[in-house]
C-alpha cells in the first residue's frame, strides 16, 4: 500500500535518493506517485499516475519527500497523488492511513483552496492554520495530529526540517553519515544506513541537523533507541531474475533450511502452547491458510485442538479470550491492519501474543510477548511464496515439537526442501501445462485434510497472478455445489498425497472427470483419473510444501502467458495497512 520515503541531507541529492527509495518500495502496491523537493524558498512537486518511470531527471536539493499512493479517498488522479501542499507552497505532506474525521475537520477550515479530494490535503491546511498560532512546525504538527481520528502516519516539511508523526502505520527512520531518512519499509533505507529507529505509535520527531523525538500527546522528549541491523540490501534486489516472484520461489529450499536452524525458538514456543488454555492462530490472505493448515497439523501430529480465524473476523469472535489464552498472529509484514487490530484488543485482555513474522521491528513484532521470525528474508512480490512456505514449515515444526517429535518434523522438512528443488527443476513441464489451460475462465482445486488449506492457498496464488477465477474446495463439498460448475474442459487440480485422504479425493477426481473436467493430478503416483500428472514425491505431512510450490509455479507461468506482471497484480498491495 502507500509508501513513504523522505530525506534531509547535507548533500544535494535528496530528490534522487527519494526517487530510488520509492522504487525500492514500489512492491507494496500503488497507483500514483509524487516527489516534493525544497528549492529556493518553496516546494517543487513532480507527480503522476501509474508507475514510476525507469529514469527521472530531478532538481538538486537537500530536502525531499516522496510517496507512492494506493487510492482510498479520491480516485487515481494527478491532483490526488501526494505530496500535497498548503496554500503558500511552503509546507508539504505525505501521508499513509485514513483520517476518519477529515470532513468535519475540513468544515472548520475557512479561506483555504483545496485542489484534491484527499483527506491528506486537509491535514496540511490544518497545519498551515496552526502555524499562525503555534511557535514551531513541530508543535503545529503535534496539535494537528492529535485532532486526526484513525490510524495515520504523516511526514511534513517546511523546507528546514522534516517532522514525522505516527499512530498505526509503519515508519522507520535511518541515520546516515549525511543526514536522516524516513521510510515505510526498513529495507529501502539499507543503501544509506544500517542504523534504524523503528517508530512507536504516538511519537513525533523532528529531523534537521539533528534528530529530536517526543511523545505526540505531551511533547515530552525521549531518547531514541537506534538499532544496527546486519541485513543485506542485495537480498531485496532482483539480481538476475526477471521477477521477484520467481527469485523468491527459487529461494524456498534455502528458506526451509533457515527455518531448520531455529529449532530452539520452536521448542520454546511449544512449551508455551502446551500450557495455554486455548491457542488461536490468526492471519490474513495467504497467512490465514497457513493458520488453517495449523488446525489440521495440530490435530494430526500433536493431537491438540487449536482455533483459527482470519484476522479481520477475529474481533467478532474473540469474546472468549482470557489472560490464559495464547494468540499466535502470523504475518509476513507484521503490519497488516486486520492482524494488528485484533492483537491490540487481545492485549487489553492480557492474552499472551506470539508474533510469527518475517519482519524484525514491525508493529506486530514489537507488540508481541514472544517473537518467532520466519527466516524468509525480504519478500517483494505481492503474491507471497517463500514467506508462506516458511509459515507452513514453522507451524508444522511447532506441531511436531508439541508432540515431542521435533526431530522427526525436522527430517521431513529437510526432505520437503529437496522435493521443492526437484519441483523447481520441472518448470518447463509446468510451463506446458500453463499454455494448455491459460485460456480458462474458471479453475477448481480440490484437497482433503491437510490438502484442503493447500487447495485454498493454490487458488489464491492462481487468482492473484493470472486473474483466472480459481476456487479451492474440500473434496467432500464437491457434491454440495461445486460439481454444478464443472463443464467440458474445466481445469481441476486434485491434490492426492499418500495419506488417509487418498481414496476419497481420487473418487472426487473421477467424479469431475466424468463431467468432462481436465483433471490435473498432483500426487506421488499416477492414476487413471488424471488427464495430466505432476509427480511430487511423498515426504509425509510435509508434502504440502512441494505441493504448494507446484501451484505457485503454475500461477507464475499463467501470469506470463496472460501478459500480466506477476509481481504487481492489479488492485492488490503487498502490505495492507488500512482497513
Ligand atoms: C496482502 C498480500 C498477501 C499477504 C496478505 C497478508 O494481501 O498481498 O501476499 O498474504 O496481505 O499479509 P501479511 O504481511 O500479514 O502476511
């Protein structure tokens, strides 16, 4: 979703730093962009709709702020793109979030000219108004920020300093040898610095020659605690791959091995799960399917009932949480608002919070009592692949650890890493399949037991990347509706692992075949019900890992065939930080 990048430096390359910073955070998803640079006595703004150009000639300046916008208030127009200016053009703002009371606030402003339909522009005119009575930009921003309802992060400048205030939306500050930077993604700061300050909610700070940090409510100063990270910037670049999605899929065997390096963290968490009175797994999108898989794995392996909910629904069913419950929040970014909100509410009930996240320093990471990192490295393609695989592996290992069989779990995860390597070698075969089915309007995916969440995740991957309508079903639900959708040639993927679901799901394959479906069997062995067979060796419960990699690769190949950029599906964002 919206991305922010701002720089104040003693050098004159702030605008070009902002441009390359915005390019680094493009992956978050956006539909317009803009950069404001302080030149002479006022701000000059370049903005446009669509994606950033490959190259951009920008003026020299010491201070610049930029934004990638994902439209919420007002359509995708140049006027609505950030940065926005006040009436004097001496103040500028970029903003992530939604100001819930912006219409009420706008009514109070008299004599200001508005050029956009955004809530953001209201904020900068409010600050302009406040500057008439407050002594400094910092105070004017603080007072204005307090009047905003909702979760917001703003970066404001008067050309001399940059003032940052946040509640809810993620922001990270970096200290470089030439000045300070602020961004909505820490990875974008790595070319300039590894000294990072992850901002807490309700803080405000001012960056000029120095940096001062305060509480936004009382303007009490506090000492910022910068962390030095050892992250490698090149890990978040394309290297020689055509797309991040492909690169990230190729990294999966290594990601699985990274997860296996962290068995101590999993063992410790298993002890907590055993003691908890009720364990709940929540996540959104792809992460929610990893959570649902957890329900099956905990039942099959640990003989334990855990609960599951998608993050956005959890608030409606969380009345039973107590201080003895355990909430495992699963999120690649650690910023998804529909995870953060229920976690915030669970914290009020003193429920123990576990963050299973890919992002050190993220909001979820900071909120959690127990933190387990996914070990997947930076993920940039909107469609999650390697982070999802890491979620599956961590949750699988956790269920084995709760059962006291962690070594066995580790063995089958290692086996699945090898099998993922052989699935990756079969890309030409998957490409042929994609060519065969790429004109389909609908596609169905069937699985039972452990393979049911895999069917749901596979359908999501295919939808996001190819825009083909794909739906996952539990095999048993077929006769309760889905069978009516099968016509001649409809592609149906059927997951047939070597487990208790084999016979029943093969019966489903036969049923859809009898109605003319083109049956794609993903299995350890061929069957006469399959029109197309994709072999994945049996690795026990961890077979779900290479199975899902098959669907990822199919989605990727379908996107290429249908001339879609797999890294940037239309209308979707990598990190969904507004409701
Ligand atoms: C967005 C992304 C998905 C991701 C979901 C949850 O929809 O496009 O790839 O699965 O958010 O994100 P999270 O960061 O919480 O795992």
